[in-house]
């Protein structure tokens, strides 16, 4: 009898401990290092949103945003443990997994926590008079013999620049030929590239950016613009090679855009690695699943973020802790 009472008491204590552990799984405060991009950009805003969501789950924990040169560096630093979680474009993850430049060997072990956005289309802006004069409708038209074009793309070695060159090559347009024809290629960040177009020092600018970008609107104030389409076969190849999303920029997206434009878009995901602290990954995933509105309100472009989108990464596996939480979220 005494032995039965002893076992009942022991079972009760174990039960209480399990309840306590469940309710306090994040009781110890966490400092979660998030590697993003440049200060003041969208990724830094996403860091602030993640911090707000995490603190709603656990007010003693914090997400510390760490600036970075971008997704390529973030993938490497997350694998090495310097970052707990980070943001990277899906195309950058694909390149890392394959070991393509700038990597010297495959970088594997990256795990998804959530897709953050998939609506940053490659927008090919061209001066309207230049387009009319040269009968340009798609980027493959840039392969015309004798065409002299001054092109500005994003900084060399980062994903939008890689996507620009690859999609042009698949359309029969090569940077070497542009240069041989007397044209030019400038590698500039969004702000500088926008200014170059405003100053009429380039005919075409391409970048992966949100619809309604202020940089594009600034160009449209001083130049009449047209947007070039990308052939569907090229869009398909970009999707297969880089995980890009087929995207249609709808007529009316800008005052001057009178017809739908077919292109492809960059996607960005929140990632961890197989060596990331599982408790930190679980806390971040839980915060996203419970408070997606904290992500939605960081920028007008993020209003469409939801948990269905968060679950849509398909180029790598999800971290087991994130998968369990997201699959059980509404």
C-alpha cells in the first residue's frame, strides 16, 4: 500500500514537471542572431518584425539583427554557427547547394524556417523612345545585330545581377556582345542605378524589386518607360535552375504600364542550418505562426505574408522544429 502511494506521488510529480516544462519551453531568455542585409533595407525591417513576434511569445528573448553583404554570406555564416538564423534568396540557396560561384564547393545543410516573400519580380525598364526605335518587346530582342545598349544591373556577384546575366544568356544576349557592339554594362545598387537612369546615362535597368518601388517611380518622373517581357521558355529555365517564380506584372501596376508583362521573380526565405540551436529555431517558428501580423506590418509590400506562404519553400527541407509548428498552424 505504501509502495503504491509512493508511486502515485512520483507519477504526480513527473506529470507536474511535464506541464511546467511544456508551459515554459522558452523560459530561458534567448538572444537570436539574425543575419540579414544592409542597414535600413527591407531585410532589416523583417528583422524588427521577427523581434516583435518573438517578444510576444517570450518578452525576455530578443532577435538581434546583424548586417551582412547578403544571402550568400548568410548561408555560410549560418552553417558555421555565426548566425542562428538568416535571410537568403531562394536562388542563393540553390546556388549554394550546387556549389556554383561564388562558392568553391557545395554548401549543404541549409534548412527552411519560412518563406518570407515571393513577389519581387525582375523588372526590365527601358526608355520608351529607345524601345520604339529598336522595336524592343522582350529581352530576347536585345540580341538584335548591331544594337548598342547601355545596361545597368545590380552589384556584381549578388543574386539580381546573376539572374539578369543568366536570363539574358538564355535569351541569346551576352554581356561580351553588348560590350563588343559599343554598349556598356554598369553594376550598381538600386539607389545609384535609379539615379543613372534618371540622368539618362543608361537605356535599360533591371532589378528584382517590389511593384511600386520608389526607385522606379523616380525614374518615371523624368523619363517615359516601357517594361520588357521575358519569354516563357526562359522563365521556365530560370525556375528550374534558380527556383525563380513565374510572375506577371499586371497592366496598371504603374500609370505608364498598359499591358501585362511576363517575367520571373526572386523569393526570400528565413533559414537555419542543421547545426542551429533547435530551441531558437522553435521559438522563431512559433512566433511567426502565432503573430504573422508582425511580419505583415513592417512594410506595405509584406501585407500578403501568411502561413500558407511560409510553408511554401520547396528547394530545401524545413528544419524539423519549424516544420512541426508550421504544419500545425492555421
